[in-house]
């Protein structure tokens, strides 16, 4: 395969079109990569069995990442209550590795003890779906995504599905990246979830992972003890940068998770997520061999080519950079439309994320 030199700030970067795996990373390559999820969705179906719509109202809803449509529904249900027909309320939100998956916290006022639910589908590790108070929970989906029925009051639901999962998500640490560490102005925290992340975010939102990219996150799956994140955008989503870091029980777990995330099968799943017939996109990725940032740093660039009327109209770029140091790993994702993220900006973001893990 051919290669061409590309300057990445003070680093010399060689680009090779990928057909397989990271060069030099064979020792880190896992046997399978499907346990790492580039997209996770949390969904809660609420059944109001009290006989009166005004009896059940959501009084708190904190989704990570936020979904504007579900937030709008939450405001409505908070005002008028949850309908008593079928699943009266359906709330969903989607997360990516930069938020370590999707997470939902929601409370419901009702005639009995307050119902408080905690739902998580992490990028790596077991899913969580549990509700306390006056409710019965049945899990109806549990792979990379998590979905469940919540019946209010307790004992009013059917027995279809699995009992609730009470696995605790990892603790949250300090931000993996801060906007003050990014050169230039105009950076703001992404507050509208994937809707804030331009074309790349739209593709992640509307597309689904293939079945070969999905796997159940069982209790025995390696999970971090602590995770951190930071996600910032500017130019109406035309450019965004985020980082996530995770601390594991052992250094071997951190290295294996990094290898999983950046393996050939994992990147194939990411390419598929960014390829859409409806939006006329095709995606390829190229290997970035980095120097000067440490032997554990791995990087790849995805080029999302968007066609219009048979002609290419624009190319969107997504760089994924990962590193491991001791029991910690970091992942940085940088997206830009039209041209790749500048070397200065990319170098600043990657170095900031590396400092968080001591690399």
C-alpha cells in the first residue's frame, strides 16, 4: 500500500489506507472488538396504570447526551401527566464514547413512593436499568443499547422481559478536556447532544450499528472504575472536539480496551455508522502513525464523503486518537467539515488529554 507524509504539528504522520489493522499494534489486538460501542441508546417506556393521567408526572429528567425531542416531551408530560394508554411516555437518548455511552436519570411523582430510575448503556461494561419506589421494571433490550418498561404503580406490569439490572455505572471524574485548553475562540459545550455535532453527529444519530457490531455488556465484561469526558463544538457543529478517559483495575485492561476501540473490526463498525445511502455518504479511514507522543498513541482519520447529484459536495473528517498509560486510557475525537482539523488544534487537544492520564 502506498503512503504519503503528513505533518501533525511537531509529529511526523504517515498515512496508509487501512484494509486491516494498526501496524505495530498486533500485541494489543483483542480477539474481538464488538464489546466496544461507538453508539449506545437508552430508552424508557413508562406505563401509567394508576387510572388517571395526572397521577404520574416526571419531575426530573437528566439525559446524557441530551435528546431535544425527548426533552420537549418531558416538559409536556411534566405539565399534563403521563397518558394511561399503552406506553404513555417514551423517552430516549443516545451517547457516544465521548460521554462513555448514554445515561439517563429520571424521577416520577405518583400516588405512592417517588419512582427514581437510573439507566446506562456504557461504551464498555455492563448496562444498568433500575428503578426504585412505586414501580415494576422489565428489561426488553440489552445489547449495546438498553431499553425497559417501567410500570407505575408497582406490581401493575406484565412479566415480559428480564428483571431490572442494578449494576452500578463507573464514577465520574474531572473533565477529560476543557474548552480553555483549545486554541481559538467560540468553543461551547455541546448541549443538544448529537444534534450539535454537524453531519457526523447526524449520521451517528440516524444510522444504526449492524448486528455484527452489537454485543451484550454482561456483568463479567471489563468495565472502568472511573470515567471522564468533555465535548465542545463551534461553527454550528462544523467543528467539534471531545475527549474521554477511563481508569481500569489494571494496566492490562486499559491497554486491551484501547486496542479494542481501535481494532480493524471496531473501525469497520464506525465506518458503517458514518455511511448512509439516504444521506449519500461513503466513509474510508487511513492510519496515522504518530511520533513524539509516546509509543502507546494510536490514531486514525475517517473521511466521510458526501455526494450530491452524483457529484461529491463535501468531505467531513473525523480523527480518532487513543493512548494508554498505566491503568488509564484516553480517546480523543476531532471532527471538521471541508478540511481536516488543523495541526495546532489537534496537537493541543491530544496533549491535554494525554496529560489527564499522565502520558
